[in-house]
C-alpha cells in the first residue's frame, strides 16, 4: 500500500535553461503504473471513482489519506492490460498528472513544478507538446499542466482535512479483504482502513449535521458503497 511514488524515478525542477527544447509525448500507455496496487484519491474524485474502484484509507506516521485499490497483491495493477491500456472509464488524477509533480522544501508553503525525466515520452525531438516556445516562454501546454497541478494540490489539502476529521471522529478501523480465486487459491489484502458503520450511526446529531452540510456524509457513503468493487477484482484476475 506504499508503492505510489515508485512511478517517479528522476524528478527534476522544470527550468527554461534545462528544458527549453524539451517536449512531452503522452498517450494511452500507462505502463509506468504497472507495479502499484493503490493510488492516492482526492475526495472530489469519489463520485466518479465509486463505480470502478474500492476506495479505502491508509495511515502513515503523519497523516491519513484516501486511496483507490488497484490490485490485491504487491506490485499488481489489475486495471492495466499487457499493452498498458487502462481498463476503467475513470483514471485517477494522480495517474493523469504524470510525468509532472509538485515538490516542496518548506513543508508546503511553496511548490516547484517538476518532471520525471525518466518518462519515456520526454524528448528533444519535438514529439508531443513543447514545454517552452522558441522565445523561452512557457507554452500553453505547460501553463495548463501548472493549472492542473495547482488544482490537484488544492484538492489534496481539502482531502487531507476530510481524512483528519474521520480520524478525529474515530470512524476508521483496520480491515482485511479476503478473496477466493477461480483456482481455489485464497488471497487477502490488509494495511488499509474503512469507516465503521456502527460508529457512524452513533455520531451525535450535531456531528451528523456538520458532515451533511460539508457534503462529507455523502463521501462516507460513497466510500462504503465502493467496497463492493473488491469483488470485481476477482473477475479481473480471471480475465
């Protein structure tokens, strides 16, 4: 459950001096995400992700985060074909932002736009979209990337507040998903948390009203509904 950052190999701040002649060719090959079995998910993504992914929560030493489960084994992504096509209608924003990412050296006060120079689509032959024009100014493409990353960071902060509230309300509990494959093999996935329905039902009226007014109660029920998607993973393994 902690493999997400492995898709970034050689992150470097984007500068005109270094990347003035660089282009980025993206496409439908998501092979870079083949060895991750979960991916961070923003709260705003829950409504679109709920029909295809199991949405759960994980805890680090410093925070709680929402994630979408992609596989039931380490380094397994059941949503990828052998050719690298993503087999789902909705692709999480964490995946779509690649090969770009924000970095921060001052605990999130300022951010620097970086690129994974190890991405196969990075080139200096003009394939895809240029990062800077011939005069050294940012292209419209790079500006759109920057806007996307800014929105991503804002939604990340909102999601963090939401997850912190779940922890403060003591709604989360450790869980283990168990699977029986078509071969009869038994498998399980642990290391994640889910909302305890009984604890949710025992919240005070004031607490429930607060969750309702902030639209966070809907997020909780979307999360609980998404747990059914663990069953579809067995079908993906069979396919």
